[in-house]
């Protein structure tokens, strides 16, 4: 008898079609590209550009956007520390399923706490690519595409990452993207850097 978490009397059901067969069908290897960084750092922009570049190469990907998942899967969660942890845990589990299906899953979330990102990495020890959008707070706040920094500075939003809640940068990410000579790379250039990594590591071959 198998016991997992709080559930009892459940058993893992094997499928006659496995991960290797799915990857061969898609001619790619399933993985998770986890994009983390402050609000306004360019995570969603990179995710969309990367997804499009992969599409033009005939590679199947799917974006799990931090805001989008809170419209459905995680709409019951707030922004307290424990809710943030559960938000990342759920997204990590879904991303793991996508990777097992053979897709290149692009997860784009602030994911401010290192322990939560590391927990997701532990789910996918051989297929987790952490991309750190290392952009200065001043740049993110200047962009403020959703007007959230302005609200946070005015005290209308509490617990906002980078203002009155911490962001813990990765210690050993696979890819770090930042300004070059004070200029932010174009979305296409950043996507190209990620694709080069995926190519070099064999994820774009079956």
C-alpha cells in the first residue's frame, strides 16, 4: 500500500507511453525554464519572446505566467509568505507535468524566496533551468508597467517584493541576464541566450 502526503490508499499508475517516447515524438527534451526576478524586470517579455523563438524552430513550449495562474489554479491564494510558497509549489508541480509530457515549460514568476525555487528544482534535478532577470530595482520601478510600485510606495499595497518584502536572488542559476553598459538587452537577444543554452545542453533534440 502506498501513502503520499495526506492522502492514503493511492497508487501510482504507470502509462504504456513514457517520457522518452513523448520526447522522441516531439523531437525535444522536456524541461522547465524558470524565469525569476523583480516585477518589471522583463520576465513575461522574455517568456513570450522565448516561446515564439522556440515555436519558429518547431519546438513545443507552454508559458506558466505568474499572473495568469492566479486567475484559475491559484485564485484562492493571496500574497502572504505561506501563500507565496504554496503558489510556487503548485506551479512547480504543474511545470513538472509539462516537462514529463515532453514540453519546454516556461515558468515566469517573481518567486521571491530561494527555498521555494530550490524546492521546484528538487522536483526536476536534471531538467530545471533557472533564469535570473537581474535588473536594478530603479529600472524596474521606472518601468512599473502595472503601476504596482507606485501603489506600494504610497502604502496602498503591502508586502510588495522589492519594497517592503524581500527578494532573494539565486545563488547558482544557470543563466543570469542583466544590463550591459547600462543598456538592457532586447527580448530577442535574451531569448537567443536561453535558446543557445538549451541547444548546448541537448534539450532541442529528441
